[in-house]
């Protein structure tokens, strides 16, 4: 499989994951304490830290922002 096709598949999977998480958002849908891999825990924590910078006054983070940071940190 070539790199372009791999990226298309990853983008489609990420899109479906984001859709499945709905208004909650992909980062908030995951309980960091239940993750087993320490590397994934750290990436999730860092992604949440960055996404929290864009929280509204009620502490809500737009699911699209969460998805961007999840992709940036290689979580989806």
C-alpha cells in the first residue's frame, strides 16, 4: 500500500471516530486513566492540555478542535 492510500484510510477512520464521539469530542470520550500504554497516556494528556486552551467559558471544547489535536498527537 502506498503512502497516499494509507493517508486516505487514516483520514477516513479519523472522520468516523470523530462522528461516533459526537458532541463529547474524541479526547473527552477517552478516560486517560484506563489507557494501558504509557506513551499513549502522555500523548492524550498533552493533546487535552493543548485543546483545553480553546475551551469556552463553560469549559467545553469544540469536538473539531479535539479532533485536530488528536490527529496532531497521533491518537487517531
